[in-house]
C-alpha cells in the first residue's frame, strides 16, 4: 500500500528530541529519512539514559524509528562533498543544531540553494530572532520561556514544568506541519524555502489560552473559573490554576478508593452544567439540584471548593475505574489518572497501534509510542531504529559511489 509521503527524501540532520520527533513522523508517513550522524559517536541520545550497557538507549530508539543511519564527518572536506551529494538528492534538510552550526559547517542557506534550489531547509531553534536567538535550549527552558511554567502548578507553590514534552516533541510536531506545507507550496512554485519552528513559539502556541486569560485579567481584574476567584486574589499576571479546567466547566482532580497507597488513585471530575442534576443524584445531594446556592453555574462558583469536597467523599468510595463506569452512564465528563504502567498495559492502545512492541537486534523487544496520527490511506508500520551507520554503504551506493570510493572515504575518516 502506498504512503502519503512516498518519494520524499529527507536529509535528517537532527539530534536529541525535538528534531528526531519531527523526522520520525515524516518517516511514518512514508518519507525516506536518512539520518546523518557524526562518525564514531552518533546522536548523543544513543548513549544517554542507557538501561542496557552498550546498547542504543530507549531515548534514541523511541525517537528514530523507520529511519536509515549514515555516518559522515561533515567537517572533513571529503565528508562535506558527500553531504553535498545528499543535499542534491534530497527534498528536505531538517536540523536542530545550536544557532549558526550549519553555517559554520559551510552549509549556509545560499550554499544549499546553489546546490539544490528545491531544497526545503527546516530548523528547530530555541528562540526566534531577538535577544535570545543565540542561546542553546532544552525542553524545560522552552517550557519556562513559552509561558507554560508560570501558568502551571498551584498558587502557593513555585512554577512547575510538565511531563509532556511540549518544548521538544511539541516543536517537532509544529516543524513537521511546516515541512509538509512547504512541500505542498513547492508543487506550485518549484522552489524550496526555509521553515523555522522556535521552541518558545511552539510552547506559547500551546499556551494560547493563557495569553487569552492575560488580556481578560487586564480588562476585568478577575477570572471566575480560576480557583483564586472566590477570594479575589489576582495579581498582574495569569496565576497558576492548579487542576482547574481551562474552559467554562469547572473541574478538579479528586481522590478515589486506594489513594492512601496508590499515587494515581485519582479521577478528573468536571461539573458540567447540563448534567448538574445527575451529579447531585450520583453523590446523594439531590437537594443541590434546586437549592438556589447550587442550582446555577454562577451560584456554584463561590462554593466550588466545598462542592468538590463533597463529590470527593463519593469518589473516595469507588476505584477510579468504578467511578468512571458509573459517571459515564450519566454522561458526566471524567477521566481516570492513568499511570504509565496502566497505559503500557492497556489492550486498546495496542490494538490501535498507539503503543507498539518493536524488536531490536541488540536490545530485544521494547514498547514505543506509535504514530498518534492515523491516516486511512497511509497506514504506519513502526520499524526499529537504525544502528549507528547501518546504512552508510547502502546510501553511498545509491548516491553513485563505487565500493572502492566508499572504502577510500572510510580510510580518510570522511564516513
Ligand atoms: N560531523 C562533524 N561535526 C558535526 C556533525 C557531523 N556529522 N554533526 C554535528 N556536528 C557538529 C556541528 O557542526 C557543531 O559544531 P560547532 O559547534 O563547531 O559548530 C556541533 O557538532 C553540534 O553542536 P550543537 O548543536 O551545538 O550541540 P550541543 O550538544 O552543544 O547542543 C542543543 C545541543 C540541543 C542545546 C543545541 O543543538 C540546540 O540548541 N539546538 C536547537 C534547539 C533544540 O533543538 N533543542 C532541543 C533539543 S531536544
């Protein structure tokens, strides 16, 4: 069966997480992704957080499926020539080096255009043009600079970063969209272009609702859905809202049966207005459905803490799954707090290919997150990540190098 990006060749100059997330997605959609790595060492994540000695780490294997690996010393003059041949053969160059690294290697935008005017050059950087453009950036720096940390956590505690890799994987997703969009435009113009996804911008895009709230706060001095509302303690900037739900339907995380020993025995519970009467019935407070202090969303706002305490008295008598089953019968929106262990063992996620078991020649079997985006006409088959330089000879041959030339380049340390 054909794939959406069949025929698209990607020169994958990415490392660590943000860039590899992007090129892995493109590979899952059918692109031929050729990962160029430093000879002898490779992507630094191959050896980071290792759980088995001398075996590519899960960090690496889980971000580099369906790719080919070639090793080239791009600072060696002959290595540079190999890279030039690759630039001429590929449609997209994706990189997430520190600012200026590609230029220092001699591959400026102008040089790349000379070699291949159809080439799309896609970059992840920490920041866009401005005071921080030269900075090196990792995940949590982007979360802090993009507005996520200042708006995450509890009011009486410090800013908090989230486990979701919104700076790295989030920006990789943004970049992938930029690349396929540029590929589409190229079908009209015949020209390549530069695509930039800055991590600060990507995080801010995901924090869009908090910039909305900043302006609401400045206009009205308050925000009724925030836990700070009943005591009116707002400052100048959007505060941390704990577990309050972002929209107009108040929600909170509540304890379930077993919470004393299980750190994830909790449920997210939303007091959606249309099902208020049903909530009252389930928790045994039927009088609240008609009591003027509780009957309307506006009347409930000042009492949310007490309301959630009452609901929690009920949820604590059920496991999160029992509560889920009961609440769903009444269309009351809720969600169990699932641990990574529970997610890894969830059969329905295996069935859809969202969690996949992959076999690796030196690691053996391991679990990974498959393609979260499902196309009906372009199915994804997750194949293992490449060993370092596994495809150097294969790709060199495709580029037209003879076995003798390949051997000479290897002796010269260029590949
Ligand atoms: N052959 C020879 N040299 C190579 C090479 C190859 N195949 N591949 C890379 N290099 C060199 C580069 O030319 C560069 O050298 P230079 O500093 O002399 O110009 C160096 O290796 C790459 O370095 P850099 O990107 O600076 O790596 P780092 O480990 O110091 O920094 C980051 C890592 C992630 C902080 C940095 O790359 C960065 O800020 N990237 C952009 C933001 C980003 O993606 N961050 C998220 C990462 S998940």
